[in-house]
C-alpha cells in the first residue's frame, strides 16, 4: 500500500494549483501521473507495511526551503 503523508498531499495540491493557473486539464493530468507512478512503488517491497510518500519535490524547487516549511 502507498500512503501519502500530509506534507506530500499538500505538495501535490500546490503542484495542481500552480499548473491549474494555466490549464486545469494539465494540472489534473500531472497529478494523476504522479499518483500512478507512486503506485508502481508497490512492486518494490522495501518495507512490510507499505510505502509512504513524504514529499513531492520538483527539481527546480528549493529543497531546503521545503524542509523549513514543515
């Protein structure tokens, strides 16, 4: 099972909202793609209790800024 932490869900919402400023259609598609990709993690039994997504970070986003927000 893939679990999403609260900060990761907030990241996903921020990504959606940012893209939706230009296109609600593509915002939905991007979020769906991210969720679908995380579901593939089920194939990798890293832990017996499932996988938890802690954050969704874009390569251009300042990672250290993200850490200080939580």
